C-alpha cells in the first residue's frame, strides 16, 4: 500500500523492541468480544488509476455548472475562481499545516488569518471579525446565541425572508435549548435580536436605518445576514448592525455541492469577549519583531470547558485562505467591478425574461437574483428545463422561480433560457 | 542576534517589512504595500447602467490592491513560515497528522464534484449522492453503527449532533428528567462545552491510577444523583482515551450505563487506533462522530475545514439529523425531516462538507479493508515503539500498551527547571512540530505523541534521537538555554499576553 512506509523488517524490529510478537498483542486491553478476528467484509486496496477512474465515473454522472446554462443561486453561487487561488491553497505549507497553536512555525497561516479578519471587517463595515465559522447557517445561529448571551433574552425575530436552510438550522439549535421563541417580524422589548438578511432570500436588498431605529427602541441587537458577499461591493455596508454574519463562499470557493464553504462573523468591538470562534491578533516576538498569535482563547472550549461561549474549535482555515487570496487579487476596484458585473448580468436576465408572455419579475429591486412568476408550476418548469440541459433556478412555492445571474452567465445562456421557457410555458 | 543584524532587521521592519536573508523572508501586510493601479483580476468592462438595487451605490471600501504576480508572491513568501506534514514528522497527539494524498485533492476538483450546487434537482447529481451513500456505507461498516449522517462540519459539530441525537431520543421517549452527562476528566474541552449547549449538566468521572476509567469510579458517578441512575442522559467517552490508552473496562461500563437508561456517546477523535480492527458498536457505543480530517486524511488546512459525520445504532438513527442518502431502486434520494419526523432536524445548511467526503472516500478506496487495518496497526506499533524507546529518558506515567499515541510527562526534566513547554520549543529548534502539550489535564506537564502510520521507522528513530538529545540538554545546558528557544524559526517566542491585553485584530492605518 503506497501510503504506508513500514516494511516487514521494520515491523519485526519494532515489535521486538516493544516486546510483542504480533500487532494484535498491542490490543490486549480490548475485550476479545470487541476485537475483530478478520478484516471487515469490504473491498480491498486499489491503485491510483483504479480509484481515479471510479471517482471520475461518479463525477461524470453529475451535471456541473460549466456544462451549460445555470441560473441557480439561493445562498450558493457559481462564480469564477482565479487559478492562482487554487494554486496557493494547494501549497503543502498551507494545505497540510495544523491549526496554528505553535505560532513560531505557523506565521504564514496566522498572517493570512489576520488579513482575512481585516478584509471581513472592511467589507462589512464592522469593528472586528473572527477567523471564520463553518458556514453561513451556523454563523447565523452563533449570532443569535451571542445576542441572547448579551441581552439575556430568549426571543429571536426574523425581520426579512431568511434562507429556509438557515431557518431550519436555527430551529434545530433553538429547539435543542427548549426555551427560545422564534417569530417573524419586528423586534419588541423581549427580543434578543432581529435577523435581517440582505439581499433577502428572494433577492431584495434592504436598508438598515429603520431596523436600527427599532432595535434602539427595544434594546434588541441588529443581526445582518449576508449570503452573497459579492453584493457588498455594490450595496452599502451594513455598518448600522451590531453583528454581521453569513456566507463568503462566493469569493474564492467552489460550490462543491454545499461545502466546505466559509462562514464569516463580524461585530462591534464592545462585544469582543462574547464572540464565538477563533481570533488572531498582532503581537511581538522575543526580539520585538511583529508576529501573530491566536488570542483571547479564554472564551473558548479548551480553556473554559463547560463555560465556553461555544463548543466550536475549528474554523474553515483553508477556505478563509482561498477567500483572502481571491480578495487580494480582486482588490478595491476588482471587488466593486465584480459586484457591478453581477448586477448587470442580473438586469440583462430580468430584461430578457420580462419579454416572455406570462412571465413577471416580482422584485422591484435586486442584486444578482430575483423571483419570477410563471404561468405554470415552477417545479414542473425546473424539471422540463433539465431535459433541455438548463439548470433554471430554484422552484419556490406555486409558480414562483428564484433565478440568479453572475459574471459566469453568458448572453447565449440567457438566450437559451428564454427560448426554452417560450417552448415549455 | 548580533547588534548589526538587529539593526538591519529593524531597518526593514520600519520601512517595508520586505527584506530577506538567504531564504528567510519578511513580508508586509497587503495594506502596507503600495496601492497598484492594476487589479489582479481582469474582468469584462461593466456597461455602466443605472443600478436597480434601490439603494445608493457603495463608495470606497478602502481595500488594498495588487497585481497578480504581487499577490502570488505575497502568499508564497508567507507560506514559507509554516511547518506542515509535508515538511516532516508531526507528532501532534490526538490530531492524527497523517499524509494527505494528492489524489484526493485531484478528485475533489473534478468539475462534476466541485461545480455542482446543493439545490440542483437530485436527478442531475446522482453521482454525488452515490458517493455519499458509499461513504455512509463504509463508515457504518467500520464502526458497526449503521445509522450514518454526514452533515456535521467538524468534530465539535459532530459531537453536538451526537449529543442532540441522545437528547432528542430522551425527549421523544418522554425521559425529560434525564439531564446529566458523565464525562471523564481526561476529555477534550469540547465535550463539556457541547453537553452544556444541549442543556445538560456535566458530572465528572475521575481517571483511575492506571490512566483508565475504573468501574468503581464510574458507578459512583452513575448513581450519585439517583440510586438507579434515573437522572443520567448518557456519557461521553473518548476511547482510546486522551492518555492514549484503551479503556479496558469499557464493555462493563457501557452495560451499567445502558441498564441505567443512558446512551453512550464516543468521541471518535482517536479512531485511527481502531479503524479496521475494532468496531465501536462492539464495545457498547450508541453514537459517535468520526473526524474525516484525522482518520481519513482530509487536510487540516491550517485549521479547517474539517468534517465530523456521526454514526449511530439503528435505534438512535430515528433521531439523528437529516438529510441522509438512501437508495430506492436504482435511484439515490435524500431522506428528510418529512420522511423521518422524529429527527432532531438540520444542523447545517445543505448536505455537509461534501468536498471532504470525496477526499475521505478516495482515501478509503485506496486503502481498502486490508489497508485500513494496517493503518491502525502501524500507528499503534509506532506509538508503542516510541514509548519503549523514550521510557528511560522521560517519565511514562501509565503502563501500556498504548494505542496510537503515547503519553509522557516532564517530571524528570523539571528537576532541571526544564518544562514541557521548553521541550516543545526545543523540538521546533530541531526542526519538528511539537507534540500536544499540557493535554490531557489529568497530570501536570503532559506530552502526547502521535506518530501515525505515515512515518517510516527511520523517521521515527530520528525523532527518538532528537528527544533523547533534548533530555540530555535538559541536564547539561540549563534552563536559560531552553528559555531562549526557538532561535531558528521565522519568529522567536511570541508575546501572547500582549496580544490578549491589547487586542489588535485587524489592519489599521497608523
């Protein structure tokens, strides 16, 4: 087996050193009822050629976004990832390093995390950001939990249409706590936080001033959730918020059937000690040279155990690196241009769809996705489009379809969708 | 450092932080570089149409900007400051730093895996579901626990999923008075943190004198609140435990727990010792998580992404999170909350860290049932070999055999005022990543060494020689020598107190 270097000779020498005649002797603490006599009944090892063939056969059964027109968004987006991003994250030094607990030999990872935190803070207009969380849905839960810790209240309001998967995750976590109420609408005097997704699940961008006002009146915290982080290159920063969190997959990370993605979490500095997840901070070494370390770990589980702010110990290190590399490539003008391009593609898609008889655009405003109402059930249309090799969007209730365009959307993709819709409607 | 060299270093720090000496590079933050006119990405020109967002267009964000070669150089230079498994031996206990095969990376990047969307019609992603189904099947077989849910994002998330499954089972069965979770004092910090997140209270089980649980101590904890253990929801035990030892009384302990009506959650962090040889179901486990980033080689990536699927008994499978993949005729479909109403629900948007599933299955297929059994055997053999070879120079607190990692302490070195931290920093000086230090907490000055099956005997022997050298140095060179280590790494010891006292968490213009 090519991954296992211990030779027969090495085995014998090592067994002799430890005073065992065979490896099984080293398992003498394992009750015999729990020790297998034989290897499990599954296929044996395979060479690289064979494994690669089998896996590529599985991959070939999937219709990938690059195979043809693709209009699905809804919290996960098909964007371009520059080749340099993938090269950097595949460097051994980043890919095969551990969490930077030994900072003297992990400054590469640590400086990248520091830059990641800086990028997120700037994009979200917040004071501070952590080193990342699992994904947008769990980041949203962590925001609600943090707001509950700060306000000592047990009610969460959903202010604008929240991604249904995020809502399900929120329900499961809060259901587990038993005494938390989740309601739709405005915050009141018992509300820990109001969650405002923008653009919301249906694609509508929101202003935050009125939400801020309601929060100031009631003492609730304003949590802004962003599932399409590219939008922050065009829409105003949610600097009025107390917490801004969500999903940053759009920059540097492929869709990968839903993960690994990149949860981000930013907030006001005054909430620093209530924040979940890892933080990287600047310091000096024994010679006074600048360096970085993981810091404020007294909030975390390995120190606080049952009194920790969260049980989280990992972040999404390599995904945060991919984001950071892509952001550094885009730069100030690139981020804004990318956002504008997404919006313009969506405008072109809206203009084209609107011309189809019986099709209406529901949104007055949008960033890169919006809801169209069709004269037929949307799930039926999605299936019919699949037969024409078009991934047409996400079927919502009834005749409503959520469609998305990004910089990857070509004019001919839009033409093909329009032609197909004319045919199936 | 000579005065001259110090002056030189201060010079470039104050100016650009971009100097280098031989292959030792300095590198500034992106924000400290000159703003380039050129973005590192060429995008099509925008048409400049009026926006339809209903909101004012965002002004300057204040981001840095560099061209592509500048960006690439920035990260490549930074990368040279990292130690990694591809650099050398990485004996970090409980972390299973094994070889990360590049075939796995290649497969995860097949367009049919990386460019598919989690909400695509299931008919267009049958290959992805097939892959998940295969992985579920392997994990179910290797653990003997047939209910598999792949969605948890990491070990701690898997723990949460496992404990929530237990909580949900008690809830559905009407056992709401069961609020206590038993946890050994040697457990990972995530265990108690997770129990509390589920609304449970934690009761400690003290570790016995041989580094293992004793039936007596377990009974005492089990019946402490109620003579029949009617307040017990379950227990969380890592097995092999964090002292690197297999809990030899585990079957008896699990029986007592089950009789009292509790469920056995096993932290799967140390599954690399068991894979292919011991099925946790056979020692009484009801639910456990598997760290794909440990046992099944998905890269640690400098701190994630991980992946922590859970495996459970058929009984508990009714309560575990959704979705899971099932096969119906020739088709693969998702089982959701609508199909399994007793499920606790969803713990993460979509289907989990799918990219990690591809890598893990690639690893599993490459090894096969035979190779996986060799993985655990080689890992256990190496750890025992290290323990035997170092037992004269270092204090071995517990009698073996150990499993895939061995525990030492600094008891012998402390008489020379050299501590575990010093030994770790000396290892850095000698070109190694240190072992896990000061964990577990059951003794002072612990050092947990996990070699994994990745290391050749030659590599293990060289590590042993280095450890012996350090033990010699502790006797001969004195504490001052150690306190100044490491000297040759990109940075010397860093001031963590300063970082915490005055947190600087992002770039600020000075």
